[in-house]
C-alpha cells in the first residue's frame, strides 16, 4: 500500500477536495483505495456521503488504540473505503501527549490493512500539529495542493521545512510526490507568475494537470459525492480524472487509452 498525505497548513486551497476526488478517481480506475480523514472538521467524511455525527467508530478511537482500522472503516458509494472523523478527533491530540511513540500512532494502525489497499490518502488538517505529524510519519510521500497566489510560496516554504524535520527525525523515506495547482485561473497574470515560480523551484514535482475553479467541484460536497460522481463530464471532474491518470502514470500503472 502506497500512502500519500495531502498536506498544506494553509486552509482553503482545495486540500479536502483533492483528497476525496483523488481517492474516488483511483477507485474508478480499479485501484483499492482508502481515504483517511485526519481533520476534526470531518469534511472528507461528509464529502464522501457519510454522516459524521452518526459514527459509532472513527479515527479518534483508532489513534487511541480502542479498536482497529478494519472495524472503523466505512464503505463509500464510490467504491472506496473511508476511515471517518468528526470533532472528537480534536481531543486526540491532547490525549496522545501521554502516549509513547505518539507520532507513530497512525502508521502503526495502518500496518494492519497494508495488504487491503493499493493506495491510502490522508486528508491532513490545515495546521502543522500532532495530527499532521502523524500523517507525515505514516506517509510514503506528500501531495501538496496549492493556489497560485501571493501567500502560497510562503506557506509552501514552511511546509517544506516541516518535511525536512520529519525526514530527519521520524520518516527518512518521505518525499514530495506532487504539487498540484488548484482553483486555477489562467486569465490571471498573478496565477501565471506564481505558477512559473513554483515550477522553477520544484521542476517536475509540479504536475502538468491543474484543477480549475469550477462550480461543480464546489457544490459536490453538499450532495455528499465526489465531483466525478456528481457531474462526471464537468470541467472539474475531467481535471480530476486527468490528475489521477498523471499520478498513476508516474507510479508506472498502465491505463487504457480511453479511461473516463
């Protein structure tokens, strides 16, 4: 199982949207996929059509060792599994302070389902806290969604600094897998300027696929669906299909020519 953390401590960059839609699109392309909602807001859970307020078991109990991933995971309509979360998860960070090897709680929990999935995607909270550290310790690589705007590069440098510390102290194998440009508007000169600067710093880590500003992506969570199920022919859905194909292509996974 390859584990990707979807991380950016800056909020409002489309991180949860990338996590939900990439998981659903990987499942669409025949991959066994698990979405891990590591954000106490639980938006990836509700965006997958799961009632976060009616959960009997959630990621909170998994991190505290009360039960395992298998008993907490929920099947979503899009043929992928979700390890769901709600506001309870906010308390886990405080409670984990008392636990030995607290940075490894998620990694150790996921070991039990390593053979069940091809990919696991972790939707991180918009903060560099203990939950995010757990995600970065468990992950093989990081996918960084970012808007091409003025403050994006500053936030990116903070995240890269955190990744260096995690790599040095907790997870020597972690790398940046992809930078994906979200809410992309090619008509804006600032968008183009920031995009060029990101490419000059990160080269081919910047994926060719961009996720545009699209009303269908924005409204899909209110229907409890990924955009590829809400409106599979929309610009937003087609961009997510392309992003998953580009990711799988870089992983060496062969796909048929016409896959959508």
